[in-house]
C-alpha cells in the first residue's frame, strides 16, 4: 500500500515538475526575445542618430579638411627611405650581377 501510494505520488509529481520546467524555459525564451527586440530597437535608433549627425556635420568636416590642404614636396634619397637591415644585407639579383660582370669584361676588352 505504501509503495503504491508513493509510486502514485511520484507519477503525479513528475509531469507537474516537468511542466514547471518547460514553463520556466518558455519564460526564459520570451524574456530573451524581448531583450533582443529592445536592443535591436535601441541600436537602430542610435544608428539613425549617428547617420543624421554625419549628414549634418559633413559640411563642417569639409571646411576643416580644406584648411590643412597644403603639402610640402621635397626630394628624398632612397638611402633615407630604406631600412638599415636592407642596406646591410643587400644582394643584387643574379641578372644584375651577370650584367655587371659582362660590362666589366667588355670594358677590359676595349682597353686592350
């Protein structure tokens, strides 16, 4: 009798507990959906405000950029724009080396 009563109580409580968990889970999903909707709306409002601010500030930005329009052009040697490592470990290509040797041999032949 006790085991029958206990099994009956357990059998009745399992669906009640599982439905409570499902209801809690559904409530969590609904809260999450509401929070996402609210965040999307806030983000859209912020993007609209930013877009409007950019449209109004474009004229000011062009005027400010126009004030700093002048540039200075000066000749620069390649030595100043290369890294020290490139200058120390410089190796000409094989084609350049062969051309240099060929030019030296031609110059030596002309001198004889």
